[in-house]
C-alpha cells in the first residue's frame, strides 16, 4: 500500500513537508476561511491575476468588504513570502512565489484531478 506522502512525491513531484509548513502558516497566522481558500485555489488555477479577477472567477462580490478581506490576506501572504505582486499601472497582479510552488501545485485543480483519479 502506497502512502499519501509517497503519492504526492511520485505522481505530483511535491514535497509534503513543505506543503504542511505552508498550510500551517495559512491556518495559524492568516486565519484561513472558505473565501480565502477559494481565492488561493483560483489563483493557483489561473497562475496570475488581480484580486477583482479572482473574486469574479469564484462568483464573489468584487467590491467592499470581500475585496478588502482578500487583499489584506494576500498582503499578509506577501509579507510571509508565499505570494508576490507585480504592479502594472493601477493594478496589482498576484502570483505564487518560487518558495510556494509546491503549495500552488497542491491547490491547482489539474494536480488535484491527477491525485484523485
């Protein structure tokens, strides 16, 4: 019987320990909520996007408190080195950093589909 750690390593080429450390940061430091988790998963799927685009993609309100909540969350993740932003004109485009590539892959729907086929 193959364990979950070995599946992650063999099929997806992911480091379980790295993912666990990053998930712990998300849950303890940033109070991970369903909205924030959906935003992170969508960012993993689209690779790069603005907060407004991500919120549209997950069918959430793109203004007011919802926008501010996700923006503040992303700014906190940037401070921890999990996300990075690129400013183009007035817009901030968010993406995962190299250090969080395993977490991005773990949240990406294509990887999830491979794992659970």
